[in-house]
């Protein structure tokens, strides 16, 4: 809890508070997670709960968000191949990108830093499969290269990924 004094805000991914559903989708020890978020909310006033809507009932999460006086953001399930690593109930989409375009991440402008449950530093919270993640600095470098026509695998399918015409100036 000592680290909270260095943070402006905290965003926590929580798709359900239902212990049984959490177990079925690979989220273990939900009772402990809820207990820890309650303790955190007692000492840190600016918490956002982010929920990926994959068709589950959301009332339990909304009730918990109200209880801890947090803000709530519900995100639709992205059609990202790397989401299938976490959300195993869904088919993996096959996405191809034209190689005559450059790709920019519209989310990188905020310079947000996210950490996954394993403590891996990431430039956003939409990266799920760290086995195809090149690293924070490498992601920034890829998107800063105006001649790069291949988006990082961990970003394929993300709504923040936007095509830009190649510029050879």
C-alpha cells in the first residue's frame, strides 16, 4: 500500500465479482482480489475499475464499484488475437494488415504506463499476451518509426491501432 502515494490514479481490470465465474474464466482467488481492492479503496480515493464485457452479467461488478466509490469503465471485448489467451472462450480472429501503410497507436499519446498482473510494464492495458510482447521501449520505438509497416503482434486488432499513409519525406 506504500506505493499509492506515488500514483495519480489506479485502474484495475475486473470482469466479475462472481467467484465461480471468475474461476471458469481463469481468474483465481477472486475473494482475495475483492478484499485487496476494498483495502486499497480505503487509502486511495481515485480508483477506476475496467470491465471487459464478454457477455457476463455486470450487476455484481457495478454494485461493487458503487460500494468502493470507484469509477467504472466497461470495454467491449476486442477482436484481438492476444485476447484469446486470456478470454479462452472466444475464437481467435485472423487479421491481416496492408503493407503499404504505417500504423500508429492513438493511445500512446497519453504516455500511460500499465502493469499486468505479473508486473510487466506496458504502454497500455489492451495488451494481454506478453509472450508476443517485445517490451515497453520496443513498442514505443516501433510506433515512432514512420517507415514501419508491421504493427506489433500484441497490438494487432486493437481499436487504438490506426493506419497512416506512408510518408517518405
